[in-house]
């Protein structure tokens, strides 16, 4: 069957759209056909109908054009792309079929509409390309809604960590490398494949240079002769090529490409990012209950996003950290200043996303009005920053560009209340444009003339119910009821007959109708022309506005950190070059925020990275025989029952290090924190069934990552290493890991464990100290004091914790009986319980008794009898009799 011209047009557009759902504009509706319609009916809940209801009906579904944002959100959240095919000309003026074209392809990573974005989170589109050996990865990421664009080359085993921190919603990869990518890179992300040529290095550098209007990218910090930089630029070029093809608009708001260098920020791997719940909780992935949630008291969406960026990439440069801390300290001390800044920031709109919509041609009058209002708020805000003592606040003040000429133009032209869509009209201020005012006067005068004309005709004809009406088909008309039909003047021309009335027109009425309608059309056309000029003027100021937006984002994030510090009694940490960790009365920022004020129990932490050799350690150890008195151990072994606070304690230490390197004050009485190069947290148990990895395999993989990459400047947090296997295996691994951390790495380590045997290491390794969580027993029940003290715990109180969890009384009572039997039958004889020698070859402690374990089972009496049998002196009949008796005994 031959296709209609419109359906031919549809198929041409669908070929361009590829796997995207094609939203084909037809009048006031977007229509979908064939399989797209079936998908849309299922995903969007639309009614599935059909076109050409003959032998080969075409599936069809659609929705009104004004509901586009609503349905786009559903399409994107379901993991699909949408290609929007618009009518490119006015149907009234089109000759033949209306021209249509795809104006943009919308996907998770290319969304710019406010209604489809979380204002407090960046929305990154990322691209990656593997080198020939798949050992290194070029990675680039961009937020199309703000213009932030970055690139880096990473080791393949570090790629998952960076992806976890930036959390891209869409990943662009070469179709010939798609199958090589680890699942952890692509899981829960929309993956878009592109042809291999899109990742060519030469093409990428040419495309990037053309976009930025430069000859090279050296000005951005890239070395085109460096293989790693070329690979990073290849990924960046692939992103830019993809955006150019799908967005079909100006991308000038993407004005710079920033290189991210290895060692430029605190390295945090994916497991640590999850374990510490920095931006998402482990249980349900929510923002509430995270470190970001506690620290975020920002006033603007720009500030919220900036604070998230700071948490994802904490600083490692001491001067840069102190510059932020200086700014926060000044804002903490100047209470009135901070309050005034935060109040002024409430008048600031999301300038980054506004400019993105302006430059891409998708801004409306209200967007421009918001830009103008933001500019109007800047002078007062800039004045508050004048004369600040901290270098960072002074720098922020210098970066705030008031753009007075743009502000004057926007304020002078735009009405106070602007519509979202330009075609609604009425957004140019009265008095702003002489010609527009004249046309509006004609419109107003014409409508008044209509009212006067109606009154005159009523008086002349004697028809009191006569009225002037209007519709799009006939224009203006005079309506007369049938009861007064005989009074209608002869010169009236009948136009339409209704059930109870007749409609007429007159030459005089049509003449004024043309004047009024012409004026309305000319008013709208002129307003659209003026709007285009204002939008272009704003786009030209885009780089200045984006620089100002970045400064405002920094200021908002700093003010938020100051507000939290003041409200929660945080202190400024002292930042040290050497790897020390000295915290007095430290508190967990998230747990403290969820508990009633004053109820959280603070604790001290004191340790130091140790890069010296064994001889120096032994010399120091000779002076400190008591492990609890070691002044700066590198490893703290924490024992104690579950629920007593071990995990909270070790997590809080890691979070305080991260906060300090972000430039935040910390919840403590005093803190001296040496800059860490890497932060590791192996906390909790999880499996990766989709990757064929058990809980224990995941645990060991993460442990291996730590042992292979940590340095003496790192901070390592380990919780219950070795639980996922047998007791012998688990204890042996935990023991060996502690030794390796002590002897080969020397990192600042907090190691929480239920293997009480490990506490003996404090007597053998001079850099290990024991801590435990205090509990009190009261009438058979335990009370958690949550206080960390020197020394080791002697019990785990597992049955008590089970009772608190609600385990049935019968189960816990029976467990106590079994425990008593095991303690009586399985206690290890101290004389036979020699502990393993550490790598230092020191002898085991004489009092090296092991924790009560199931290492040895009590020998059955029949086994003892078997040992004493003399088989050589027994006849076969006697042997059979013994076996029969033993069998009956069993």
C-alpha cells in the first residue's frame, strides 16, 4: 500500500531518529506510530489506537503538545531516548505538506529542561574510550545544563571510582568496545554507542579547537603530544560530536574544558564512596541521611551542585584547603555578614542553567526576566564582599561581574510578569518600544470600537439582545436571536444559522476586524523580534555570566559550610603536611544530626602514618612496651560488641578527614589532620551476584585494592575483615592484613574486628594499639556506653545483641545453653595455644590465650577408645564385637 506524503515524511524522520522514540508533531498533538506507539502505550499509559484501519493497520498513540515535558520525563526515566520532530512552518502558510524536522534528541544525559532535572544535582553525560591494551581509559564528562566540561586519563581499575563520584546518567562508548566494558561501569546507566570514528584523536582535537575557537588546547592545560591527554581529548571530542548531532543548537555555553589530573584530589574508590554514604544511603539510595544532606544548607541550586562537586573531589593541596578554611572561618566569625550574604543569595536564580537555555535557544521570556532579576541583586551582594580578609572571598568578589548594560536592557524591556513561552506575548514592558505601543493602542482602540459599534447597532435596529461575537472561522459577527429576526437591517449579510439565532456580518465590521487582527499579529511578531534580540544580547554576555555564576556557587557553598559549623559547633581543623590524625572529642556528623542534641558520645582518635623502617620501629617500641601508651600508632585495633559503636567510630574518622580536605570545619573539640592522598573504607557486607562474586569475594577484592594502592599517607578504615569464610581462614587473613599494613604500608588504619586474637598484635608490633568500646553489665543485661577506651574487649555479647534485635526468647535462651557447653568443652588450653609469629620474627606473648572459638572440637569418648585398641592382637570376631558395641553406643 502506497504511503501518504505525511507518512513518507514520518519514515524519513524515523530513519534519522534511530532507536529513539519519535515524537511526530501533528497540529496540537505529538503522535507515535508502529513499535514506538506500542512502547509509548506501555511506558506512558497512552491509549493504543490505529491508523488506516484496513488490512494493515498502523499502531498509533499520542498526547497533547502542551504535555511534552510531562511525557518526556516518563520516557527518560524509563531509559528511552526521545526524538522531537517539530512542524517547521505555520500550517496556515504552508504550501502542501507542512515541513517537519527533528529539532533535538533528548536522553538522560542531554536534558536541559528544569522540569526534568534535579536542581541540586549535576546531570553528567560521560564518554570513555579504551586504549589498545584496555589498561588506560580516556574519560570526559559534561553537564549540558550548566556547561561544566572535564576530561581525564585514568587507569582502567580507577575508572569505576571516578564514575561513582560523578555519577553520569548516560555513557557514550564506541560500538566496537561496548562488549569489553566491565559491567560495573555501565550498570544502571543509559549506554549510547557511537561509531569508532567518533573517538578518533585527530578529529577530536580539530573539533574541540573549532568549538573553542583556538588553534590548540594547550591553553586549557592539555598537552597534545602527550598520549594520555590525547586519549582524554578523544573522549571529550566524542561527547561534543554527540551533542552537536543530537541537540542541533548552539553549544557556546560549554566554554572551557578542564583537565583532571591524577593526584589532584583525594582519591576515593567506589566501595568507599558507597560505604561512607557521602551522597546516597546504602539502604535505599536516598540523599537524606548522608554527609551531603548534613552539610548542604545552600540557598541556590548552583551552590548545592558546587558543594556536591567539592565532596566528590576533596583537595590535597594544603594551601588550597586552608584558603577555603580561611573563608569559612571568616564567615563563621562574621555572623551578620553570613546572614546578609545568605539573604542576598535568595534573590539569585540558577544562572548556570538559565544561560544554558539562552545559548541553546530554548529560553523563554521568564528565563530572561530571571537573568535580569539576578543581575539586579548582584550589586548589594558584591558590596558585602568588599574588603574581606580571606583571599578566597576577595577573589570571589572580583569574579562577580555586574553586567550593567545587560541588566539595564533586560529591566527596561521586560514586563514584571513574563510568560514562560514567547508566543504567549505580552512580555515587553509598556513604554519600552514606541512602535509596539502604537500597535497595542490600535488593538485596544479596535476592541473599544467593537463595543461602541454593538451599542450603536442595538439602538439603530431596536434589537436589545444583539451582540458582537468572534470565532476563528468567521471572525467578528453580529448575533441576533430568531425572536428579533424581522428587525434585522437589509444590509446585514447572513453568515451562519444556529438553533436559536442567526449570525451576520457587515462591510464596516469586517473592515475594523482586519485592522484589529492585523494589529494583534503585528504586535506578536514585533515582540518575538525584540525577544530574539534580548536573547542574543544575553547569550553574548554568556561567558561573563557563567564566570559570575561559578563565583556565586563557590560563595553559597562556603556560606553553607559556615552555617553548619556555627549551628553544630564544628571547629576548624589544623591541616598538616605529615600524615597525622589527632582528633579530640570527634563526632559522627550524620549520626549526631539524627540524634537528640547532646546525646552523641564523642571520642578521641590518635594515629599517624608510618613510613620508617623496622629498625626505627623497634627502637621506638622498646620505649613503649605498653601498647596503649604508643603515642602515634599507625594501626588502631578496635574490639567490642556489635551495636556498641565500632563502625560509627571508624566511619566518623574517615568522614572527618574527608570534610577537612573539602575545606569544612569538623565536629570535634580539636583536630589536627594530615592531608591524605587516598581514603579507603571497607565497611559492611555485600555481594555482586550479577558479576558472580560472593560477599567474601567482594570483601577480598576490596581488601586487595587497598593493599595494592594505599600509601603511608592514606587513611584506611576496615570493618570485620574475614567474616565471610571459616574462622581459621578469616582470622589468618585478618592477621596477615594487619601485619602487611604495619610492615609494608604504614597507613593510618582503623581496624574494627570481632577476632579478639588480633589484639595480641599490639604486644608484637610497635605501631599497633588496642582500643575497645566500653559496655556495662547490669542484672544480666548490657548497656552500651559508646565510649572508645584503650585496651581490648574480652567478649562480643552476640546473644545480648540478638535479644535486642527481637530474636525469640526460646532461641536466645537455647543459645546461652549452647554457649555454656562450648565454653566448658572447647576452652583452648593456654599451654598449647601459641600464636603465629609476626613478620618481625618476634616470639609470641607468653599470655597469648585465644578468644573462645570453635577451633578445636572435644574428642568423642569412642575416639579415645579407638586410639587404645590393639588391632594386631585382636581376632576378626573380637574386632566385629567391638564395632557392634560401639555402634550400639552411638
